[in-house]
């Protein structure tokens, strides 16, 4: 395995691409009892169109999440969660817009847990009866999301911002689309996206890196498997489809999200650089110590729920802020006005240096979390970047980069405001 040292982070990583194409990363944490493993596929809810074996396929929205649920079934009525519990481990999984992750944490019997993780994720077993039964469970989950203002708000926003990109469709799909999911298209998606060459195994803890690769080869074999080609016909203009969307729900006061459509950051070092520039832009414009935040807070237009950041998904990116407010439109106007003002005044050099040190410190501190570190190592590896190199990227970001981002992105033509208001009294009578 290739060993790489990161003296700025006091980290060491061992990496290898196995004969079957699986990317393996092991980060030893000597002396720690906790061990964690992530087995991740570069397949999320937005990847519903692909080519495999020369044929083009379109699968139902929500199938990546559905597949995540069903992989916990193994032949012989084996209960994967119960088997992990017997080993003293906690296991779980999640599906995002652009990846699906299966993981466990344990303090002992690591080798057995790792074998079980690799076995169940690589063993598709779907019966008509079990797939139909799962539909009701996921439909309930969809219903719960439809009652959650945060989930509803983001889905409304994505639908207003994009016309083609599948971020506009909920990760879980809809009650209608999940009815189209069958054992046959679940097997198809597993064959297309769960080949080792489309996956990554990341392990943190006091473990032997060579043992990890040995177990992976033992369970998964060395034979490469075909992977699919994703179809990404998502090209769109930078203007949102609709600049304003609104809905009433059972909330105590109006809650909003303001978003600005940004260029897709792509992959590699330039992608994470854009992300870091945008995060610093959010701190400069919207952070708790910014002039805008203090002004809006004193005016009673925002409270402690207000915040902002940069969201990226394969093929799209959004600069966002939001929270509770009695007048979301006034907040939007203030954000646009302050961004326009900053084009002339710029960012104070001392403020920029402080923000940069703070942002770097937060990222370094987050490495204390085994889960967060595993997730980021996988997510950034799929974007062709070694996450442990982030201090080097920060070093070369200048305040002019942040100012240029704000000038380009935070403009009226790219803006969309999503508001969820309390249900009017007339409707409740």
C-alpha cells in the first residue's frame, strides 16, 4: 500500500487500488478503541440515467435509497442489523444526492464486522414480496418528509432553481415513482453502480492496513466488473426557473431559504478551492461577526437560526442562507444590497485573515470525528481530490478570490427566495 504523510495534520494514510478496481484508504489512529469503516458507492439519487453494456437505461426516482434499504436483506432470512449487534457493532447507511454509504463502528471484532459489511453490500437479494413490503415503509418516510418544513423548503427551492437537474426530485423519490421500483431494476442498479471499480472502502482506527486489503480481496475477489456510464444531460442557464416560491405549513413564524445559482465546481483541486472560497464568502457576507448579520439582528429581521453556506451536488452548486424571519423579502434585499456594496469596499484584510484562520481551524478540528473524516475522504475522492491536502489549498486563497465570487454569484438574476409561512387563520377556521 502507498503510504502518505500529512505533517500539517499529523495524519498518515495508506492507499491502494485493488485488482478489482476498489479504492481502499486506511487512516491508522493508534491507541483508539473505536474503529469505523465506510463502504461507499458513487451512486446517489440524481443518477437515474446511465448506459451499461451498450444500452441506455432510465430508472425511477428514489431507487438509490430503495436499494440502500433492501441490501440489508440477505438470503436465508438473515438480519444484517442483528448480526452487527451480535458482534457489538453499530451499523447504518444513508443515501445522498450523489453517493450511498454503508458503515459500522465497533471497538472489537473488527475483522468480522468488516467481512459482514463487504458481504451484505455486495450481495443483492430481492424478492417480489420483500420489495413490495418495503414500499409501504418508504412511503411512510416520504410522508414524514412532506411534513418537515426543512425538507419541504429545500425541495421547493431545488424545483424553483432547476429545470433539468435531478436535484429537483426528492432523494426518497415520490409515492408515485417508488411504485415503479421492481426487483429487476434494483438488480440492474446494483450491477451498474455497485461494481468495486465504482466504490471506495475507507477505514479509520487502530487497524492493520494490510489486513483491511486482505479481507476486501477475500470477500470481493479480484475480478474487475463492468461499471456504467452516467448520463448527465443537465446543462442549464444560471438564472433560476422561478425567482420566488411560497407555501403555508404548520410553522410558528415564516422560515426562508435564499439561494444563488452557481457554476458547477467540477472535480479535483479546483472544485474544493471553489468550495472553500464560497465558504469564506458566506462568512464575510453572512457570518455572525459580519456587518450585515449585526444589522439584520438589531432590526429584528433574523435570529440565531440564520446562517449561510455553499452546497454542491454532482452537476450543480448553490450559495445559500436562511432561517426564521418576519420579513424574508427584506432580508433578501439587504443581502443583495450588502453584496453590491462590498464590490466597492471589498473585504478588510485583517477580517479576511481572521476568517481564513477560523475556517482552517474548524476543518482541522472536524478531523476528530471519525464519521466526518471517513465521509469526507470518500466524498472528495469521488471528486478526484485528496481531502487531507485541504491546508495547502487554503494557503493559496486570497481575499480577491472571495470578493470575485461574491461579485459574480450574489446578484439578483441568480437569486431565488423560498418562503414557508404559517397557515393563515382563515384556512384554520
